[in-house]
C-alpha cells in the first residue's frame, strides 16, 4: 500500500509543561494547581492539597527536570526525526499568580530559548496555552473559571504569548481537553483547566456549564486576538475524544450512544460553529440551568472559530440505555460499560485501534476541518535492563495498530490529517495519577513514583521503531 501522508506531515511527540519541566519555583514561577497535587494510584486520582504541605510528595515540582535538560531531550527528539514538538506554556512562569498586569520576563525568556532550540533542529513548536496548569492563586482567590474575571486573565496571558512568540510558533491550541470538565462528579478532577472545587450541596452541573461557557468565550476571544497579531497562525481547539459505542443493536442503546456523544462533544460544536447546538439549550431549559451568557459572548463565539481540531485518543467506551432514563441524559458514572471485544491497559483504559479510525471519520463528517491527533499512546510499566535497554514491544504494538488505522482513515476515507504527536514522547508525570511509572515514552527516564532515580535518559526499543516510521513518512509501520 502506498502512503498518502503529505511530505509536510507533522510527525512528533506531545508533552505538557507541568508534567515534565519541574523547576517549579525557578525564574520567579508561581504555584500552579498541578504543583499542589499529590500521587494517586492506578485506581485513584491524585488529590489536590490546600497549598504546598511540608510532608507531602509533589511529583510535578521536579518533573523530569526538563527545564534544565531540554537541550539534550530535544536533541533526542531530533534524532528520532521529529518534525514538531507539542508542549504547553506554563501560565505560572509568565504570570506567577495569574492576575498580575505585567508578565515575568524570566519565564518568557525560557520559552524563547526552548522554541529556538526546537527551531535549530527544524522542529516546529506546537503550543497549548492552558494544559491543566492554572495558577493556584486564581483558584483560591477567584474560584477558578466559576468567575468571569478569569476570561480576561486568560486573554492577557494568551496575548502576551502570541506577541512574544509570533515569529517562532505557528500552531496553537487554547484549552487542552476542554470537555473533560463535563465530568463534575469528582470534587476536583486533575484533568481540567477550570480550577473548580465543588462544595457539598451545590448544583455542580450548572457551575460546570457556566465555567465551560467562560472557557469557550475565552478561547474564542483568544483566537481573534491571535489572528489579529499574526493572520497566518493556525489556532485549534483540543478535545478529549473516546467514541461511545452502543453496547449492542438494541435501538435504545443506539440512541443513547448518539445522545451521549452530542453531550460529551458539544464543546467542539461551539469551537467550530461559534454557537451552541439546540440540544444543549433544551437541556439547560429542562434542568432550569441559567447561564450568564451576554450578547457580547454570542458575538465573540462567532468571531473566534478555530482553524483545526486537535484531539486526544486513548480508548473507546461502550454505553447502555437504562429504562428509567427517559430523556437519554448521559451520565458517565452510570452508563458506561465494559466492551467484551477489547482489552484494557493496567489502568483500565480500553485499547481500541479501530476506534481511532472511527474518531477521524466522525470528526470529519461532523465538522469538515483539518484534524491533528495531538495525543495517543499506551501508559505501561517498563523494565530497564542492566545494559540500559527497554524492550517495550507492547507499546510498539499499541502504536503500530493505531497508526495502521490512522493510515486507513487518510488513504481510504480521505480524512485531512495534519499530524500525529503521541503522548509523553519522553516519560513524564502522569496527569491523572501523578505516577512516574505509568510510562508512555520512547525515552525512558530513571525515576520512580516516590521520586527516586538519577533522571538519566535511555532509548527504548520504541525509539528506534518510531525513528523508522518517521524516516519512511509512515510508509513502513
Ligand atoms: C490526557 C492529558 C495529558 C496526559 C494524558 C495521559 O488526558 O491531556 O496531560 O496526561 O491524558 O493521562 P495520564 O497521564 O493520566 O496517563
């Protein structure tokens, strides 16, 4: 089979600042929500503590010390042949508390140097503005994105970044996995940008929709500002995507699958079309949810639609309809079930390569925009041998099977795909659990869940495999 990946296809890898940089107080950096999170386990999300407590271990404080070692790491990415590198800008390096009026020069300088280093190796930086690293001060002082003021704080941050890096960065994303907050059952979920602690007895759902609205407005306004600074910028959204299949051919399950997908992914409709779909408006009406939604917001959403859709893909789910659920309201704590056709990772993430082709087709059919797979990968325990090698054939199998489906989507289905950046191209701190030993990388980092290790880097077998894939532009998988 011949490949149809374009010559400029963006092969690369993805990370987020807070998960690898460490140096949490260097160069005047402030405290982010990730800095006050402890370590969880495969079955338990990490906890957020009330500030930085003396006897807790905070894995993000050191990360993998990328802040001081980025030159060596980028050289390894270049050796693999990366065309791009997706990372985020830690908001707290630029505005340590989030509400200052003047940015922190030392923080800005760090990303100048980082992006220059990438460009030196012909690696195009792909930048997420907000990747689960809200300044903690914005949480304690303002209640996170419950508060409309956060829109302006975000815009100040976004504008400073757009202006400073306008000649170095072309590809941007506003909020990482913006739709994750739709799970409001956790008191505080580590996988969000909203910085919201839910209290007993409050209407969590209404608060979530309000915060999500402010983020969508902030995103749209940022797109408009970015385009006015450099009309050539490509600015995308970023959606956490898992197809929700009907468990079987019972018609009610098929409808449930459809209604759940609508509800989980309406964020993408707003980013792409610039308005809310009717089903959400009807849902708010039925639930008595009143949103602070001004005519200025309405205008902003229309004026700030995105250029492309970035998305993460790790797994799929199966879904059932329960008889009592007369409105087909999606509730992920009740409706998701195991799919007997697929296996799961040690963290319970269900492995489904065909679901990636499904996802690429779904986005294309719904939105007809260029797509960018900005996260995909297999979190697993690795063993480093005495000679420094790591035989991660399970990771190669995962990535290979997903690349095969990605290729079919491009070649047979005609999906327009800009690039592919597997998650955690170098081992880093897990966002969900804070573990170091949930590893995704092509590069092994010597560090364990308690923070012990030399931080030495070693190439895994997957490093050489991915190098060949890129060299052949996906011809050989
Ligand atoms: C996504 C996040 C990433 C990343 C990844 C893997 O949801 O955007 O930040 O961490 O998931 O998740 P985890 O680190 O929990 O294995």
